[in-house]
């Protein structure tokens, strides 16, 4: 179907289909969670952790397929176990790259083993690589909603100490904050958020929702609450537009979401550099 100049009519048309309703519902929930958790990911300089957990999740999905279990359950189990292991081995977020890389390598090795042992065609496991938001069922939406509610609730409870620890680990530790516990809590939140976000953008493109909107937000404001609002807004806009465009174009939703947030990031970076150069010239 071609685009129409009447946006309301287009939305009414696609809203007649249950799979589009579920896509918008799940996409909205995931975008909100990814925008919130992603802000702390960037603030704590833990982008590699988010990337690693998404690949660890694929190994879990492959194992679940091998044993005849729901791939999302395997994904959640592996990301949670991997997140806890990373937090325990690397006490400080800024010094965790080696531990993350070690855990990632081991988990990917397990994933290769699971795939090689499976004699059928692991369609469900492979779909996690690129996302399958247009195939989400009403049960998937409910599970996503429940997981998101838990994530947001925990963040509300630990917001202040987590923000403090993310901004300055040394001072937070000197003040007596439980850094190991906060690290484990954050990695578990990241694991669950990654597990539900792969439904939208997949393992390989998790950065498009979990990192890039938050990176843009941190370039636009230094205030944490404003940054979270901006991060969530960008993730929501990209997700909604991506789903909307994919209704008319035969290309993956994840491609449109990734392209839009990347283009916006480039625009923000370029405009800020132009502004800095102009200011330097005037001075």
C-alpha cells in the first residue's frame, strides 16, 4: 500500500490489524524501558556490557531451542546469569571490559555449540538476531509489560544511589554506598531490558534503542531527568516511525529504527561542532 497524505487515515487503516496493534504496544513499552535503562548505560560507560548481553542472550535462545523451551526464556536466563557474572568479576563499571569480554567469549562458544547440536532449522533463535516485532502476540505484549513494570519500579527505588554511583564511583564508594549490590542490580535490569528489547530491534541492533537515544540525550542536556525524558522521547519516536514505515515498505522495522536514530545522532554531533567552531571563531 502507498503512503497517504492523511496520517490519521493511515493509522486507522493499519490499526485494524491485530499484529500492528501488538507491534505498537510492545514497541512503545520497549522504547520507554530502553530509553530509561539506556541513559544509565551511557552514564556508566557500559555500552560494551549492553552489547555483550545481547549476544549472550542469543546463546541462551539457541540453547532454549535445542531443549525445546521458549527462546525468550533462555535469552532471559543467560543474560541474567551473564550480567551477574560481569558485575561480580568487575566491581567497577569503568574497569569491566576484560571481564565482559571473557564472559562474552564463553557464552558465544556455548551458543555455537547449541546451534551445531540442533538438527532442525532454528527459526526462532535466528529471528532474535534481527527482531520480529510484527510477529509479537498478545501474550508477548503482556510479558513485556510485566517485565517493564518491574524494571521501572526497581529504577524508581534505586534511582538516587544508582545515579550517584554512575556519576562518580569513587565518591559513592567513599560515602558507603553498596557498589557491588548496585552493580548487580543494574546488570540485572540491563539483562531484562535487553531481553525484551531484542523483540523490536534484535540482538545485532540493540544499540539503536539502548544506547544511541541516550547518547543523543547526554549531548543535549547534563540534567539527568531531562536526559531520561529526551532519551525516551527519541526511542519512542524512532520506534513508532519505524513501525509506521514498515507497514508500507518490505524492509525490517529494525533497519528504519536504527537508521533514524543514527541519522539524528550525526545531525546533533555536526550541529554541535559547527556551533563550537563558530564560537571559537568569534572569540
